[in-house]
């Protein structure tokens, strides 16, 4: 069974358990009367609408409205959309490369995925999408908006964006592409290892294990784990990533729903040596699985958290496949950090707060793009002179190493 932590990732669940444990209606309320109301309306539409209606389309529309009314993260997927949805966890899909959620009837960018067209176009976590190709997004479902943004690779889409700090909306034109995500990138900076986790997808923990082993073989003295603008992914991978840093038996995270509670513990000895300093970088684009790792390492005092408050997405979704090839994604639980913190809607506060304003982000992105064009390709580029959060992360580790050496 796979569990989801963000709107655009995947998992599975067994449907019968929900039917068997369905909640009882409130006293004096007859749930079946609402089902009769539904069938009555369906019959009226079928018999009286000016044209012969497509019954399948009507039912799918009703299901979509029903599930999406629960919360921004629950959704109904027709068969074609479910297939697209499942492909995303394999690390390759079509689109512009953003993870989005809903807030007050509008889509909001959780994070642009590094290296994608959206990232290169300068989209930022927290950007509100007012329109797609001139069409207002207000009141539309998350699936409708995603469908509108996606399209054939090589074609363009225009997003009208409202960004905090701007007086008026801006329009960003992005060329769609097949999105290929390399979830782990790393390099050595002086005697410190730097690892960037783009997203928590299949094999992220495996690739991170390889990266850490390689860096340790290069005799690094500390590690910086960069989770900025990482929108999350698979719960299982968040647990496995945390396991690399924590001693066997330590609680990583627990989920609590209406009917059960499940706890996840570190199953293996930590790969990262216990005495090695670790810094985790976060910002408002760090969500879901990123917050699980951050919360676990913060609660167990295994890492110093640097940056800005995280997004605050602590709900767990399961995918329930249906007989016709469609599926529903539904919120089934909240997750809690080892100390019992529910950070949903609140986020995780860093131990060392370092803000990055929009001008600094723009300068950083433009410099990296220029360096890539000049021949650096996909090489990890670190610019601590511009990236003040990264600079602080290195300083924190160096200060820790200095104190240990002095002692």
C-alpha cells in the first residue's frame, strides 16, 4: 500500500474497508433520501434537457464535485486522468513542472520543480494562478486547472500570476515539455556535502543512500540537505529518507485518521555517522514529505533547520481504484511529528531563520541559468555569495565543526 502526501502523487488502497466502516448518519437524518434526490435530478435531466445528455459525463461530473467538496487534496479521477496521475510517480510526465494546491478558490503554487520549464520561467512558491490562457481559474477544480495547464510538449501556456509584493498581476508564458525528474543531486563544497532533494518519488531514498555513501567516501565533515521548494511525494520514501539519519527504533512519524493510527519507525542503523553535523534547508515551498523529514530530524535533534517556515501540509491521501478504471484520491489521516506536532496549516519553523526576498531569488535563478547556458549543463551549481540561506547552512556546520575541534 502506498500513501500520498501531495495532490499530484500516487498510492493505492482497498475500498471495501471504507464501505464496511462507513459512519452512521446523524440522528433523524436519512442519507438515502439524498441518494433519491440525486437519482431524481438525474432522471429529470435525462428526460428534459434540450439535447440527449451523456450519462457517463454527468455521473463523472457529480463524483468530481462530491469528492472535491471535501478538501483541496481530495479528487475524483476519470480513467484517462488516473492513468496520467499514476505516471507521475515514475518521475516523467508532461506539463510545466509545478505542484499546485487550492486556496480560497484559487490554485496556488506549492513549488516549482527545479529544472523544469516553470522553474526556469521564474515561478515561485506562493504564486496564485489567476488565469490560464486568459481563462479565470476561480471556482474551477484542481483537476480542471491541471488539465488546462498541461498540453502537448513544445506548445505554450500563459499563466496570469499574482505574487506577494507585486502591485498587479503578471503574465508568464511557459513552453510545455516532458518533465523528467532526477530527484537527488549532490556535490561537495569544501569539506561539506551538499544534497538537493527535488521530490520524494520512487527510488529517492535509494539514490540518496548512494549519494551519502559517495560523499562520506570523499571524507566530508558535514551534510546540507536542501529541501527548499520540494513539494513532497510518497510517505514511504519520506520514512526511508529519515531512516538514513536516525538510529534504529526511533519514531519518524505517525498518522492518525478516524479509525486507526499508524506509527513509522527507523528500521536500520543510521547511515549518516551520529556525530556528523547535518543542516536541513527549508522554505515555504517545502511541503508534505519534506516536512516529515524535517520534523523528524528536528524533534530528535539530529539536524539544525535553516531557512523559512515550511508550507504546512500534513494530510495523507490514499488512492482508491474503481472498477471502470477511474479512482478517487481521498484524505484519510493527518500525520504528526515524533513529538506530537500537527503542523497542518502551520508549517515547521526553522531553528535558524534566514529569509530570501524575491529579488535575491530572481538573481540566483538568473545566474544559475546563465551558468548552465555557458556549459555547466546539469551540474549542481552552488552560489553561497547570492544564496544567503545556503551560505548560512555552511556557516552553521563550520561553526559546529570549529566548536568540536576546540573542545
